[in-house]
């Protein structure tokens, strides 16, 4: 149900039952911006956690929909574009920012 909600355009906040959610997707865009800045300053550990979350999320979506949802773009491209989205929409969560870009690159709507 959770994957179907995400693909359909929902967000973690839209879940009526408020299940426990795991991972960096529920963190804010401003948290991601801070992690990215820290990585550029030589402290990449927190940024790597976001990248690992994205890799797992994208892998799960690829398996679920039998499609390369990044259309060959790669995780680093998604990370950079998500950062741009987050700078423009700091109140979004990391999942929403990531999923908006995945929708642009794939057939998921």
C-alpha cells in the first residue's frame, strides 16, 4: 500500500494511519541541504546516508515497476537535482523532492 501511495503521488504526511516510516526520506530538504554542504566541506558521512537511502528507494521502485525509473541518469544526477529542488522548496521532505524528480524521468505519474 505504501509503494502504491508513493507512486500515485502521495507523501508520508498523506497517510491516514500514520504508520512508522523508516529512512532518510522523511527528513526535511533543509536537513539534506546541510548534509550536502557538510560533504562539500569534507564531512560526507551524512550525505552518504541520503545517497544510500536513494539507492535503496530507486532499486525498490525499479523492481516494483519493472522499469529504470531514472532512465539511465544515475544516482549522482538524482542527488544533484534533488538538492536543486530542495533549495527551491525547503519545506518539502526529502522523499517528496526525490519522487518529484523520479516522476519527471520515468513513466510514473
